[in-house]
């Protein structure tokens, strides 16, 4: 029971941390459909619940950071309906045991499905979209992206959000 309370406490603290963001930024509200039903958020050699939490936290924080580029008092609401993170999970067999690893290649593209509403300070809707599919079909394996991806497990997914944000909200 004590371990369960610790996990719940850390999730509450994470949620509170996500709720705080710069006062000069637009208000950004991020919602998530059932993460367990998403196309691919499969953990590789880690606990599934922690991996799912890291995806939710990472992409939510990234959208909040992007919201800092929008005018204060504007509102952005985003709902994630599906996530297929970059790469695919493949088994590997070592001398002692089998495990899995995520293989990044030019065939396993990341894909995000979102709905969003962007409104100004008076509540006037500036832009919206339902079930918008974000994906990158260009090769992922450039030297620069490989180096950046090594430092950030959600690099390719964040790049999708960056491109969507720039093209849709901040042109």
C-alpha cells in the first residue's frame, strides 16, 4: 500500500508541475484519451506505466513550452487521440536472456492524432481541427537527428508538434 501511495503522490506532483507555466504564455490545456489503447507506446526494458507517464509528461511539457510563443491570454486546447512513437520494437537475443529494443529506421514513422482549438483572449476561435494526423514521411536517419534523438526519447514526436505548431498556430 505504501508503494502505491508513493506512485500516486508522484503522479499528483507531476500533474501540479505540469499545471504551472509562464504567466506571459497562452493557456495550454492538454488532454489524453486512453493511452493504453494507443497504436504504439510500448515500453522497452522498462515498466509500462512509467513509460506511458514519460510520454504523457514529455509531450504535455513540450506543448506548454510551445504555448510560451503564443500571445498571453490566448487559449490552446489539445487532445491526443493516438500516438505511434518512432521506431518499432524488435526482440534481441543475448547470451543470457532475451529482451527487446526499439529500432529507429526510415520505415517506422512517428504519428500523432490530435484535436485542437486555439482561441484569442476574447474566446474567438482562431483555429481548430478534429482528428488531425501528424506524421513525417521523410527519412529520420540524418546525422543531426540521430544525435538529437539520442538525447531525447521523444525527439521525433516533438518535431511533429513543432512543425504543426509553426504551420498552424505561429506562422
